[in-house]
C-alpha cells in the first residue's frame, strides 16, 4: 500500500469504483468484544474544529456507542482530540454528537436496541466525497469464553496459512 504525500500517515485510502474513501479511524476492538451484524452508514453533526481534528486522525472510537433518545440518534463517548490550531472556541473532546439517519433507520435501531444485550457500535469513521461518515453495526456482547474461542480460531487459520506458504516454497 502506497502512501501519498498529501495523506495523513494514520489514514488509509481504500480504492472504490465510485469514490475514494479515506478511513480516519477504525474500531478494531468492536469485532473482538461483540458479534457484529447489521451495518449502516450515518452522517455526523460536527463543528469546524472537530472536522479539522478528524481529518488529522485524532479520533478514538474504542469506548463509543450509539443510542436513540427523543427520536434522535446520538453517538456517545467518542473522543475527538482538540485541533492544534484551534483557538479559545475549540470543541470539547468527549461529547454527544448527533447522527444523521433517516426516520426508518432510527426506528429500526430503536427496536433492535430494546432487545436484550444488543447495542450499536461504531466500527469505522471515514471521509467519503468530502463528508465525514461513520459505519455503525448492531452488536451483541461476547462472553470471555467466546473471545478465547475466536482467538483460537484466528490462530488456527494463521497457522494453516503459514503451513500452505511453507509448502508452496518447497
């Protein structure tokens, strides 16, 4: 993967047929802590310094989640670091941010959240056609033994791939 001079080192360009997507932040721990199912794309309401900080890759999605309150969807516990050239009007790093979704999508999320053990977890935050979007997934929490089982499967797959590579070299 080549990095362009204009790119931020933390961000990665993903080639696509229609448009370029620049991943600003990825929540890898979501796949480890949850069984992820339905995924959807949402917009975010951000202030100017938040957008500039996001483009610099100063985003942390690790403890973030989404909730539906008052017929609106909100993103909570997302940390967007303060913009380095921001002035006294710089934003708060951790605050609730409004998600831009259609009414049907919000109602669908609300129904799924009411089910026991389900939550909405952000998996990626990316730049698409000049707009900051977030990918949300419905997740069901994993127990400790499920996490261990997933780790064992991952290690077995890695060993099998390594064995195939060794066999091809011979």
